[in-house]
């Protein structure tokens, strides 16, 4: 029996005795120790693992490459090494974050709540038929949650929606928003042949000499937006989009500095053109 093997079987004996964790690890490393304990059988063929009082670990070349045929071992070896060397903090933080993350949204509850309180204006599947009520289907849930919170707190002002949002808990907002995100938006159409070219030009390229940024830069050339940060616009009713751009510009909607700045430079004709182009965007 070589030195390495003797040490390993000593470690294994102490594992069997159940005091591996207590003797060699403390605090957050303990969790990793327990995790390793369950994986221990996989490490049995690896002679190269030498545990010295829970700190020093040495892995020698040839043995590692012999065991590197096994994919799990290849993946686990660095994690094991890091854990034993006390570098486990990021792993433990990740595990804690996962444990603290809110439970999965309840889409069934979200749908039921929406059907009861919201569908009359926003459509049964989030595709409102009325051009003044926005389509909500397929919108990024983070954006929807932000809007609902801001209606509730009054940061985004609208009498109807403030009343609607007042009755929603954070959990309701999450459930409804994730359910809406799972629905498909019904595409729309541009209607004004004369204006749509102007809308497309500004949407895609901005207006350089007036420092108007291209909408596509944030909202995506297809109008799909960018999850978490930038809402989807494509397919939205032109009347609603025009009303929002006007409200950002004139101060009626003050919940986004970025959009207030963008809209502050647009004239009414450009707003109409953009809204019309966006309605047909897909
Ligand atoms: C009486 C009609 C009506 C009802 C009922 C209603 N809404 Fe609205 N909703 C509107 C209108 C109008 C707007 C646009 C308000 C504005 O200009 O800010 C809007 C805007 C929104 C927005 C912002 C969309 C965006 O793209 O920024 C969300 C999110 C929303 N509603 C969710 C809901 C939810 C969830 C419910 C149910 C709890 C609901 N609404 C009930 C009429 C309604
Ligand atoms: C720098 C990034 C950026 C640029 C450029 C930009 N936007 Fe936005 N836009 C945003 C963000 C962020 C929001 C969400 C704001 C909020 O939370 O209310 C938004 C929201 C919107 C909304 C409201 C959507 C809704 O459902 O109510 C419209 C409409 C809109 N943008 C149109 C445009 C148009 C048109 C342009 C180009 C002239 C443009 N945006 C350029 C970042 C941008």
C-alpha cells in the first residue's frame, strides 16, 4: 500500500465514521463536504486524491489523465479541488441564490387572475382588440412586472391601471406577467404608406444630426426588444404606441429617463410614422 493509498483509506475510514465533515470542514465548506460525501464512490478509483487535514490537496498528472475518460470526473475534479482548497464561496453563493430565488411562477393562477380582472380590456390571450389598450402577449415578463409595480406606486400615471394594479400582490404580478409572456402576440400591419418609410428610417437608423438614437439599437431590428431591459414593440397598436411616445415626450409618462430623452426630440409626424411602422414590425 503506497502512501497515497494509505492516506486515502484513512480518509475513507473517517468518512465511514461520519466525521469527515466535522473534522475537515467547517461553515460553508461543510455543505460541499456533504455533497462530496455522496459522490465519494465515484472518486474511489482515483488514487491521486490526497486529503491532508482538509486543506492541502494534490492531484498528480498521470492518474488524473487515466481517470479523465470519465466525463463527470473531469467536470467534478476542479470543483472538488476548489472546495477542498476553501475556494468554495462562489459555489456556495450560487447555491444560496438558487435557494432564495422565488418559486416558479404559477401560470395557471396567472391565467385565472388575468381572465377575471384584465381580459375584458386586454383580450383573453393578451391580444387586445381595442387600439387604446395595449397588447400584452409575448411581452418580456420583467418589463410587465416593472410597469405593474409602477402603476401601483404611481410612478407611471394612469387612473385605470393604477386601480387595476392596486389589487395585485407581487406574486399576482409575477404569475400574470409570466403567463402573458408565454402567449403569442397577434401581428399587426402598417396602414399609412406615406409615413411608413419615414418611420422605418428613424427606427432603424435614428436621425444623426438631431441626436435621435436608432430605436432598433435597444428594441431590436425586429421589434422583439431585449429580455429584462427593453420591451417588445413589434405588432403593438399604433394608437397606443403614439400615445406612449407623446406621453414620454410631454411628461405624462415619467418612468424612463432613457425614453423621455429619446422622445423629447420627436415631432408629432415622426411619432405617427414610428407608431405606424412599429405596428407592422415582426
Ligand atoms: C378598463 C380597461 C383595463 C383593464 C380592466 C386593465 N387594463 Fe391594463 N391597460 C389599460 C390601458 C388603457 C392601458 C394603457 C395605460 C397607459 O397609457 O399607461 C393599460 C396598460 C397596461 C400595462 C402596460 C403595458 C405596456 O406595454 O407598458 C400593463 C402591464 C397592463 N395594463 C396590465 C393589466 C393587468 C394585469 C390587468 C388586470 C389586473 C389590467 N391591465 C386591466 C386598460 C385596462
Ligand atoms: C437607449 C435605449 C432605447 C432607445 C434608443 C429607445 N428605447 Fe424605447 N424603451 C427603452 C426602455 C428601457 C423602455 C422601457 C421603459 C419603461 O420601463 O417604461 C422603452 C419603452 C418604449 C416604449 C413603451 C412600450 C410600451 O409597451 O409601453 C415605446 C413605445 C418605445 N420605447 C419606443 C421607442 C422608439 C420609437 C424609439 C426610437 C425613436 C426608442 N423607443 C428608442 C429604451 C430605448
